[in-house]
């Protein structure tokens, strides 16, 4: 933790060297996060509900999804650049020479402060939707909210760690993360609106349905989804186990750049 805080402190100093640029980046991120919600309001100007979910329910799910996404994006920069920077450019050699966990070094070496705006907007949207729905939060609700949000972050990290691990086997500067990253949007909507193939994919292959939709159903009073709702932490653990397996397999396969 001390090493990570040192990383964060150094990175923040670098970013604040150009304060105007940093402020513009944060403002742009806030606007981008807010603009993504415009479509939801436009959609519900045309229809009263979607898949049996009203506007406030969809907003609750959408806002909830932005919280783990923002926290994940804060530390995920190197997962997207892993094949390019660490494998093909050989920077993983440096990581392996240090007497600390290699994965945590990769994950925490770079952070993005501006994307925390997504989490901030997410909290605001959840608060707005909860008030509109007349929801009240007790101690157990707050506890579940925290557990579900952390589980969502873990699922995101696990999925993209598994994808980054493929770079150990297939040297590709771009990798397969970009198309999967675009699928995060599917997890921000009620799962019943999708067809069976997409439902299956979001539940059992890339479990983005457990990042926001299923955990949110506890607050929305959707009894039909309760079993899957409370399975969220187990899905996070399973995804982590898969990611750890692929990571260790990839590290054993790594042989350096040869130059």
C-alpha cells in the first residue's frame, strides 16, 4: 500500500505540473460521463418503459455501473497497454527484477485521476434515481452497495487481466481488449432487454451483467433476480481465479524481448 501511494503521489505531481491541462481533462471526463446519460432521457421521452423497467430504474442501474467503472478505470491504464508497453517493448523485464508482486506493479504503476469523474457522476445519478423511486438505504443496503461496487471493480480487473495475459502468447500491440471494452455498455442496461445469446454471454462468458444490473435488483425490489444478485461476489471470486490462472500461465511463458 505504501508503494502504491508513492506511485499515486508521483503521478499526481506529474499531472499537476500542467494544472490547466489537468483541469480540462477532468472537465472533459465529467462532460463525457454526463453526456452518456442523455440517451437514456431521450429514449424515455419516446417509450414509458424498456423490458419492464421504467426510466428511474434504468437510471439507477446505469448510474450504479458508472461507479465500479470509474474506480476500475482509475487503475486500468496498463492493462490496456500491456501488450504494447510491457511485452513487445520489454518493460516486463523491469517488473520481474523487482522483489514485489509483478501484477500489482503493472496495475498500480499508472493511474488516471480524470476518470474518477465517472464514479462521481454515477453516485449523483444513483442518488437522483433512488429519490425518484422513493428508496431508502439502511445499514445492510449500504453494506451491499459497497460489496457490490467492489465486486464490480474486481470483475472488470479480472476480465481485462485475462485479456492482457493473452499478450504473453500472441504478441500484438492492440490486443483483444478494445472490442470487449466496448461491451461494457451492454452491462449498463437491464439484461432482460437482450436476446438469449447476449444474455448468456454477459452472464457466463464476460460477466458484465454482474457489475451493475444484478446487484442493483436488490434495491429495485426485483425478486426474480435475487439469486443472481447475491451471486455477484462469487462471480467476482471466480473471475479472479480465472484471471490469476491465465496471468501465471502467461508469466511462465514470458521470455523477454530478446534484444
